[in-house]
C-alpha cells in the first residue's frame, strides 16, 4: 500500500520531466487550446481557474507547529477548466495523465483510492461538509508543477479545484477559508498531514512578492523581492513523497515535543510557544531524535522572522546566511535532507553571485532554492548543471522562478 501511495502522490498529472532553460518559462497551454480541448471532450465552452505552485524561501516544517514561513507563489500552475452538467455526476479528465474518471456526487468514495482523483474527491467532500450544494460538472485538469520536487503541486491542484467548484456552485469563501478547506482535504482525505503554508500561498500569492505568514493567527504581509536578485530552483531529480512515513513521523515527533513542554508550562500549545531558554533548560528530558526536531523548529522560527526583516532592509547577505543556517538545521537536526540536496547547496556556495542556498519543501529530495544576483544567473545555471551531472550522473532541471499571483480566473487575467 505504501508503494502505491508513493506512486500516486508523485504522479497526479503524469508530469514528464522537461529541460527548462533560464531564458524561458514552462508555458501552460493557452486559454484557447485548453478551451478547445474541453469542447472536444464535453461539447461546451468552459470557465478556467488557475492556481500556482510555490517555493518556500525559509521557514521549513514550521507551519504545522504554528510557526512562521516565508513562501512565494511561482509561475508553475494547475489549471482547471469546468462547466455545469444537468445531472449529479463529476466527470474529470487529467490532460497530463490522459485519464478520465467519473463519480456521483450522491455517492462519492468514502475513502481514498490512492489515485490522483483523490484530490478531486477530497475537496468535494470538504465542500459538501460545509453544506455547499455542489452541482454536477465536467472538469479538465492540466498542471505543469514539477512532481516530487517540493513545489506543492498538490496544493496547487486542491486550490484550483476548490475555486472551480465554488464557481460552479455560485458560492463564495474568503481566501483563508479556501486554504483551510483544502488543507483539511489533504490531511483528512488524501492522508498527508501538511501544514497550512502551501494552500495559503496558492490563494494569497502576489506577483514579485514573498509572503510572511503567521501560521497560528493567519495574519500575513507581502514582502517585495528585490529586483536585483532571482529565485532559482535546482531540481535534484530525486523524487519524494510527503504522505509517506517520514513526513508524518516528523510531525508526530514535533507533537510529542510540544506535549512534553505543555506539561511543564500549560500555556505552551505548540513548538512555536517554546523559547530557546525553555528548550535549553528542559531538553534533557526529550529523546534525542525529538530533541533535534524541537531545536530545528525553534531556531527556524527565529531565522524566518530575521530573514523577513533582512529582506525588507534589502540585506541580501544576511538573508543568504540565514538560508545556509536553515539548510544545516534541516540536514542535521530535522534530518530531511539527502546527499543530492546537500551537494546542490555545496555547489551553489562556490559560485559567484549566490547569496544563499537551501533545500526547500518537505525534504528527502526535490529542489534547492537559491538567491542569485540577476547578472550571475546564466553562469550559475551552467556551472550547477555541469558539476551536478559530473558528480551524480544525472542532469538537473533548473528553473528561474517568477513570483506569481495566487488563484485566479483565467478569463479575468486575460481581460
């Protein structure tokens, strides 16, 4: 069963690796071509909704500990084309996966099938639980968020689906309600115990900005990204699964630590409430692995707030130093890195114009995020690609990321 789960979480749209140069973006099919495909499938014109993937600049594994994160939405997206039906059927076609599924809204599967369509069913279930009357619908899904790369393809899909369903039902939810509903779909139906960050940035992203989010209060501020730097992602081509045992184990270890400290001080509800002084006084009472996880979360929260201040002050050197410290903590204390990620960070540190580099996402593979001076991007891409391929024997994918807006109706974007 676990091997099946790994497969479908990696492959919900059947993404095929692409060689992505820094001079071009992975282009999503145009509104016209998606509409034409939809008409061929369903003989009706659709509406289209698009939600982005994301990269997290700093603040890893802090969101489910009520902490702080600093992500940015990026130009990779999932698009859902949709139109009403006159019955209670959901008919869904994944363009990338070349597969059609069909469900009755009156008899939705009560448990996941370990299939890409579980995201569709999970979001539908959560909307119905909110007493939102979903009509039958035809759906077409297309995504270009790289799978298994730590760029939140699942949240991109969930948020696009939720916004499409709400349009079909002629119902509205505010952005934070959408994010929370999609998080519940992934936690409670799909089975990945993710925090709120991925869904939140897919809703609230803003072009040319990162977003500092307090994952307890859901207060946030958009933080401009200086124009003289570029966010460059380096994909190790090592695939990971966030619904597998390691991610959920890390969350359990954090909850164990929070329970330990709450017995000492009842006002502590999550690791976000534990100060470094509390930790140093009482850490001996924790198992070694739990102590390490706790230390990462506490120090990562502090780093994230410092990094947001550094970005606001255009202090990119300090921001880069905090990125490097974050990676070391994820490698040594949270233990979610891997040799390929560590190598990618090491290679980046040797290249001129790189302020900082770290792994991004859940870990165990995926991407590094690199803060690179704009005029050095081409040289960075060339050297990283050559050196990584020479050592690992596989060519990485490298993406120059454009900070993007959150979920949108494509017709509104085009108008």
